[in-house]
C-alpha cells in the first residue's frame, strides 16, 4: 500500500468516526423523537425572534 493510499484511508476512517461521534452525541442529547421536535421548535422560535428583533 502506498503512503498516499494509507493517508487517504486514515482520513476516511477519521472522518467516518467523527461523523459517527457527532451523530451519537446529537442523538444522546435529544434522547427521543419528541425531544428532537422540541429542539427543532425551540431553534425555529429563536430564529423567528431574532428576525422580529432585526425588523424593529
């Protein structure tokens, strides 16, 4: 295996582990489907409030 092939393989594994870790933390933080809905609703409310403040 060439050096560049090893580097590319290592980066792909590192990237995959990073994505898996991020998804795991996200799912653990939300815990349930209703928790995800509340998180999304909360984010939407914050965006709407910021937009209203910017309008004024």
